[in-house]
């Protein structure tokens, strides 16, 4: 594993550890609603929403943009890129690394902020819904 990749993944994991308490894998109404949306074939983009951030690993930037819209933050890191999405109290970090002739998601992680507990699936659904929402500014 390259030093850059280890540094990026370590930084993302370290930054997200205090916020992991907000993510809860327990099935609640929000999780059930997200699972129902997933089973029904998703919303907006025509693609089923990812039930877990790990389901985005291997995707291209074009596929991610089509599914989630433009990222809030897009930062080049050498030959890699880091993208950040945010909606409600949820954030999604994506690390793209060169793979197979282009960039592909090598690491994906959701984080929930605040005291409200949200499942990973609910966070991803919230971020995908943000893409379909009209601009606020």
C-alpha cells in the first residue's frame, strides 16, 4: 500500500472516529424506509442507492457524480482525489485512486454529526436526496 494511500485512509479514519458514535446499525424506521427505497429501485438517478458506503468502492467519478451530484468539496491529492458530500447531519468521504486506467473509489466512509443516531443506509439516502433537491441559494 502506498504511503499516500495509507496517509489518506488513516487521516479519514482518525477524523471520523469521534463521529462514529452517531452512526447506528440498529434497524429503526429511517433504516427501514431506506431499505424499502433500495428494494424499490432507488430514486432520482435510476440507480438503487447504496445500502453501505462500501457499495460505492470501485465506482468511477462519473458514476458517483451521476448518482450523488457534485461533491461539496473536491480536493486533488497527487494522483488521487478526495470528495466530500454532506446532507442533513451526514457526511460521505470518498477517496479515488488510479485503478484500471482511471480513478475509482478506493475508500468510502459515512459520518453522522450531532447527537441524532443515523444508520449508514439512512445517511447515504439523505445524501442522494440532496442531489435531487432544488438549490437553496
